[in-house]
């Protein structure tokens, strides 16, 4: 996975009743956009390190052209 | 199959100085039963829901205690590119339910017995499918040619 500051990571639920969660990348700790990432979760506001697995997809921040 | 390919759920990590209260809240919101305790790029330990029960609730430890006071360390780990059968062996010999998966000494995720059981169950279903079909449709075999 490659992500940058401001990108959104979406984690699918693992059970029927488990909601989809998402978080914002606030720091990239790996090289060349690689993990781990410091993220802020949208539902709880917690900041944690995130090590993406196969359940995670990244939505890249739209960068406006100058 | 490589061990890293069996990881189903993304890993969540917190810092050693964070409190057990924060750890419990992160577990609750994330739906995970274990957190990686990471300092810089180094895995210091793992904190499980069982650690919280045994070392916090059962002992009456304050909820603002640091997680590195109650985490499990050292951690049984396996290289990300190791064959999954090596993971089976570690589960067997160490009696743990989770292994930290590392690459070049850095934590990349966690593999659980549950993950491996799901994969094994799926493999067994795939293997049994031809046999099941054979049993169900045995009467459809064409007759042998008569000489």
C-alpha cells in the first residue's frame, strides 16, 4: 500500500454487523509512502499506528492543481 | 503460502507510554483483541484483551497505568516471508494464539490461529468438492461400452 498525508484509508467490516471504518493518514512512517501510518479514526478520534492488511484500501486525497 | 498472505485484518499499534484505558478504547472501537506496542519502528510487545483482564482488572491496576507495564513481551514473531507451516509450528510449540509478523525486524501485522483455521476450512471445502460431486452424481456415470 502507498498512502500520503491526507489520504483516507477504508477498512471493510469482517462480520455482517461490523461497520466499515475509515481513518485519515496524518503521518507516513514508511519509505516512499509505505506503512506504517499514523492515522486518526473518524468515528473515535483516536490516533493509532496502522499496519494495513488485505481488508484496507486507500482513497487518495484529490490534490488541486495550481 | 507465505505467512504475510494469511493476515486478514489490519494491525493497530499504540505507543508504550499510552494508558491501558486508551488501549481498551482503541480495542473496542477497532474490534481487535490485540494491539502492537510500537516505539519508533521497533515492536516492544503485544497487549491482548486477556492481558487487560489478567494484569489490570484482576489486580486492580489503575486505568492510567502505561501499557508497557502490562503488555506481553518478548513477542513470539515470524518473518513475513516464512512458509505458513512455520507459523503452525510456532503456534504448536509456544501455545500462543497470535504471532507478530515482522519484515527486516519491523512489525507488519499479526496472524492469528483464527485466520489460519478459516484458510484451512476453505482449503478443505475445495478439496472435498470433487469427492462430494462424485458421490452425489455417481448414477450419472456413463455405461461401459459393451464389447
